[in-house]
C-alpha cells in the first residue's frame, strides 16, 4: 500500500467517472477522497443523476456523453461504471484518446471485446485495470500472502459459496453477476493466476426468468486441484465463504464474520506421512488414512476501505508505468472463464476445454506484485 501522494512530487492525477448509477457513486467517492486523484467530472446520460452525485463529491463538472467529456475536460484517466455491454466502446474511445482506464467488473461482455481492449491499451501505452474490488480487501490480501509464503502447501481444492436472496438482473445470469468476484479472487491468490483445464457449468431457473438464478461451476486446475464455485440469487440466507485446502493446512474465509474472517486449520489428512509410510500410490490404496490434528489460528487483518486501495493502486500503476494488480490480462482470464461457463451451460453442462471447444462432441464455444 502506498503512502499518500505528495503534491510537490506527485501532482494529483485527474479522473472522470462514467456512470452515476449503482457502482459509480462508490468510485466517485473514493477518487474524491484520495490525495492521489482529482475528480474533475461525472459523466452520465441522466444529467439529474450525475448532478446529484457531483453535489456529494466536491462539485466536479457534469457531462452527458463521453464525447463531451473527452473534448471539454483534461483528464488522465477514466473510470467506467456502466453495463458490461457498454464497456468496450467507452474504453476503446478513452484509450484512443490516450487515457488510462479502470473498468467495473466484468471487463467486457465477450472475450473478443475484452482482448481488443487489452491489446489497444498495450499499443497505446496506457494502463487498463479491472475494478475487482475483493482483491483489495484485507482478507484476500492476507490469503494471497499466506499462499505465496507456502503456509498452506500445495493447493488441493477450493470451494467457494456466494449466495443470498438477491436481485435478479435484467441483462445477465447469476454466473455473470456473482461469479466474477470469486473468479477474480482465485486469479489473484493462485500462483500463476486462474488457468483451469476446463469449465463445467450447471444452472437452474426455478423462476422461469429466462436465465440461470442458481449456478455451479467446476474448474479442474492444471496442478490436479479442483475449484468449485456456487452462486445463487434465491437463498434466504446470505453466505460468503471460501475454503482453500492445502497439503499442509486449510484456510476458511468467512466474509460475514467480522470477528474472525480468516481461520487457518493445521489439521487434515497427513499427505506427507501417507507418502512416507505407504510409499507409492498402489501401496497407499486401501491403507488407513493418517490424520494431522493441530492448532487453529486466526491471522490479524488490517482495516481499510478496499476501493481506497484500488484507486491508489491505479495511480501507482500509472506513475510507475507498471501493470496494475488486477490488470487487463487478469481481467481477461476471468472473462474467458465466464464465457466458457456460458458455453458449457448452453451445451447442457458439457465440459468446455479452455482454449478451444467443448468436449463430448458438443458445439464449439461461440460466444500485483509491485503495486501492493
């Protein structure tokens, strides 16, 4: 995390927020509060809504189109908080004007458009970043640290649950609405990022809304580990939990338990002893399992607003000319899994092989270090 900007050394960067709906106000508030940034404009087609947000964030200018924004205001960066289907057009226009861009999740509505955004930013020499907010939370930063330090050992499995009685979105299913959070976290904490061998998706639409309201994602990983993500709009109870099983220890993250968000369990199957006592796999088959029964501890976590760290990291990436912790490439990996999930869902849950088609003869898919 960086120290607050010194205006004599690092003058504040100028930013505009495009979109004053659900997420835009959160971005605008954090940019306005940051010493790294000067919020100079709010852009929204609904002028009244933009003016209301401007009154709450220091009275920046108000415009109703990206054309007007880029023509009339000198900005270093643009923050996009609009529907996913609009991200590509706005980002490409901003990048073409030489602006740095941060985009609300997901990066775009298709991998093709997301890749075009990444390539355009690379060619222009500008920073493209996804606002994967959970990656900037104290809990996820600590999880990443513990995994990188080898505290959990080799990752064997990840089981993630994100369910609640939520709003059925008009334009996306539950996978595209909720799963980007879990997928971006996995990409952030797993060594090498999220690179599943395949993706399988099962969904249900009990409301007959025309889209999946309950969903399950299965992601076999390259090292033989298995990741599973459960998302649901229809649960009467709210659960935000991730279990990460390692060869040494298991970590449980309960995001709704402020007193003990993280718990590390030094107990489980003792894989090292199994190997030592029984030797090869053939010898171990049918043998009694050896268990490890150790302590449970809860790591101490810092307290800060994740979006505040996100906007600081965006500024650092620009000033140091380096990839952001959740840069376009990481966002593209998340987007490719979402698109593969849609292809699997359309094929009745068939396994979608990453990098190509769908197994079982089904139709092809159509559809941080330094900054932290």
